C-alpha cells in the first residue's frame, strides 16, 4: 500500500524556526517530526511519497538517505503556484492511478501506529477524527455512529463555539476515484482535500483516534516533547 506525506506547507505559525528548516524536520526530543510519522506507518505500507517544496530538496534528500526503513521513499515537488492540499496530493497522481486506496498524512501531525492501522482497515475513503475545541474558522462534521459514516462537512454554529466537536485530523485514506475530482477552493486560491472529497461523495467512514498531536505552534512543540519522551 502507498502512503503520501504532505510536507510542502509554509509553517507560518512556527516562524522563525521554519525560516531555517522545514516544519516536518524540526526536532522533537532529537528526532524530526517526520521520523515520528514514518514510525507510525503500518507494515503494509511499502512505498512512501513525500511532497515537499523544491527549494527544500537538498535537506530532505539528506534526511531520507539517513533513514533505515523498509519502505521505498520518493520525494516529489509541489508546484508553488498551485496552493492547497488538493494540489499537493495531485503531485503523486501518476503513481496512484492503479491503487484501490492509499493513505495520506500531514507532515506536521503525529499519530499512533495503532490508530493508522485501524484507519487503513476501515472502508475507504476514511478520516481519522478527534474531539477538540476548534477555532471558529475550522470545520466540523456530523456523524452517523450506527453506520460509521461522516454525514456532513460544515462550518460550526455559533452555539458550538468553545465546545468539543469532531475535528478532521491530517490522517485519511482515499480511493483512486478522488484523482478524477475537480478541485474545490476554500480561500485565497487554495484547494482542499476534504472540501473536494465531500463535494463529490457522501460515503466517507471514520475512525476516532486515541491520540493526535498537531504541531502548529511553539506550545504544540512543548506538549509533543512531553508526550513523546517515554515513547521512543
């Protein structure tokens, strides 16, 4: 099974750190974020595509060459004129056409291997979900718990602000049907994967994650350091 790891983001909220090094290669307890992601990959994953900015080719190449893992890893470059996760994924389109399903992970989110194992066992497409208090700009969803389906992809209601709601993590599986979908844009010319997926299908399953670490801020880094210190 193939996995795509999206590592071409700008890491705006972690500047000035990300002016020196791409966010997925920032160290947590002496290991890059990306190393924790690779460690969470199920054994079934035999090929990994890491989507990066071309200007970061040298540092990612050096990192990949230092690894000792069984999966075959390839670096692909996102066109910087095409913004958003949809276009990051489409960088690997030619490698995915014959795949019944594939795994996609954000390059700045850390997951448990057990959670990713459960995700790839679920009917695809499938999203890893968590319950969190969300900033108002983030979307949530409604769930059919009986049939294990996501039945909406929507903005929060004002009455829901400051409540824990289902939140889309950066872990999901897609089928090759997705590769034929036209991009759906959500802001400033960016096309999103969930926006495009839910505009084209209502048949999306979910897994509630036991743990999910988002690395967006310096505070997130500190939380991750404490959480991971006894887990490596």
